[in-house]
C-alpha cells in the first residue's frame, strides 16, 4: 500500500526488542514447545486483595463510566504525596494539589513530563544498562539519548559531567536499576546533584523499584539537600503493587513542571481510568503488608536465580548480584568468545535458548554497549519455572562450550 507520508518522528520510535526473535519464538510454539518467559519485567504475584476487591466492587458505580478529574483522584494524589513525603525525611511535605502527577503508568507520566522539558534535539544523559523503553520514551518526546556507562558507579558523576553539553536538559537515573539491579549509592547521587544545580538541568529519579531493595534501605534521590528543586521522582503501581495491567504511575516534582505536565496529560489522555485509580488507591492504603511479603518472595526468587546461575560462572558468564529490583543482567561476552561464537552479539545464543524453551531479553535493548548481555527477570514466573528456566539456560550454555 502507498499511504500518505508519516512524520519523521514515527521512524524514530524503536521497534519492540523482540521483533527479531519473534520468528524463532513462533517456530518453537508451533512445534508444541513451552516457553518459560524470563524476559518480561513483571510479577507472578496477584496484587493486594484490597485492590482486587475495589475493582470487583466498583462495577455498578455510575461515576466510573463518566469523565474523571484530569489531575487524578485527589485521594490518590494525597496517598502518593503522604508516602513520598514520609520517605523524603522528617519535616518534608509534598503538596498533593500541585506537586503530584498521576499517569497511565509511569511510562505515560514520563512521556508528559519529558515533553514539557525537552526541545527537539535536547540531550538526556542516560547511564547504561537502562530500562529498554527509556530511549524510546525520551526520543518520542523529541530528546536525544547520550549513553554513559553506569559502572564503575563510583565514578558515574565524572562520566555524566564529561557528557554534558549546552543541550543537556536531563540526567536520567534508575535506582534500583532495571536491568542490573544496581542501587546507586547516596554519595554518588549527591555528587550528581551538585553538578545538576550548576548546569540547571533536571534529574529524573526513576525509583519504580524503590520498595524492592534486598540490603539496607536506600534514601530517595530527592531526599538530598536542595535536590527537590530539580528532581522528578517517579513511581509505578506496576512495580510497587503488581498492578501493571491497571496502568497507574505517578511523579512528584516542582509545581510549575507538574502544572505543565498535567496539561500534556489532558491532551493525550484526559484522565487515567477511574477504576484503575481506585485499585491503586486501595493498594496504597492497604498494601504495606503485601509489599513486605512480596519483598521476601522476591528475595527468595533472587536467591534461587543466583544459585541456579552459579555454575555458569566457570563458563565465563558474568553478572553482578542485584541490590534491588527483579532482574539479573548476564554478561555473555567471555562465554561467546570461549564458545567460538561471533563475539559481538548474544542473539545466536538467545535463539538457541528459545529453541530450548526459555526466553531472555536481549541486552542491546539496554544500551549499545550491551549487545553481548541478556536480562533475566526472576519475579515473572513461579519458582518451579524459574528453576526449570535456568536449568534450560545452563544446558544451552553447556552445549555452546562443548
Ligand atoms: C525502570 C522503569 N521505569 C518505568 C517503568 C514503567 O512502568 P509502568 O509504565 O508500568 O508504570 C518500568 C517498567 O518496566 C521500569 O522498569
């Protein structure tokens, strides 16, 4: 078909990271094989009962079927504000009226915020490896991604400073990180803040995995002195309360930015579906015990994943123990070299894993330096499947080096 032309922007949006692996996946499924999905970033846990019950009870309420407040339910904004204020430290307050954005997932909140900050071609410094959707969200808002290595994390502030140009508008930090679980130390964040104040740039503090840290609790990036003037704290009910399908996320940021981002949200969405906001509200009000239980489940799943992966170290597979979040990021480069594979991409090995019935997410979606890596999510399947999936990975690796 010959259609009228599309905008340049349409060609800038990245295709799904699975587009290239899809034919292999289809073939495996057609042949009757079962695939263990360790590639998606989700959880097998059902959300808190309160959230599910609020959805079940909501059906006959006519208000749900009308337009809702464009800024989000005030009770939901208040619940977010109260939670973030308590995490920012004693005496801190967050104004639910002016400083909280409710989005259809953090993805939509970020899209609205970045559209209000970036002029076409403005730069966003983004440490790698990153959440696979991040560059697309930035580019769809007109920005240009400038990748810098996240590790070694102690010298991250120097690399960020070196990447700075007159067009740098945002530094985007994910902590705990998707895909490698790094929690950026507070001393490092403090140095990034100092640089940002100097250059008058924003910090996106993507803390969607904040509740899932396996060691000592971290402090919010916005909790540093003077940080709130330039920091956008981002959270997601997808991650905090297993409500990914409800699509509710939030951001806390200075009032002028929130006002502008709400306007962007009105004109792209109008209001976040009310039933989803009610579920989110119930989860925030009653879900603290649920989070504590989820943290312990995820800790066990992480231990099982690390135990299953341990034998792969002798074949050259490398990873860092995740401080938080749901993933282990596997560096397969040394293994590929040993196995005599072309050492520039993990794709052929990921295809062999698909043939063996297990899916990992390709590392190149997390940055141009990570083509020989792959991401494993340890919260997306039941523990028996996690064990089986890792056994299939191990068998594929053994075959590759034989
Ligand atoms: C680091 C990070 N930020 C933001 C999001 C977006 O979350 P959602 O749009 O589901 O709220 C995700 C989802 O995977 C993520 O991993």
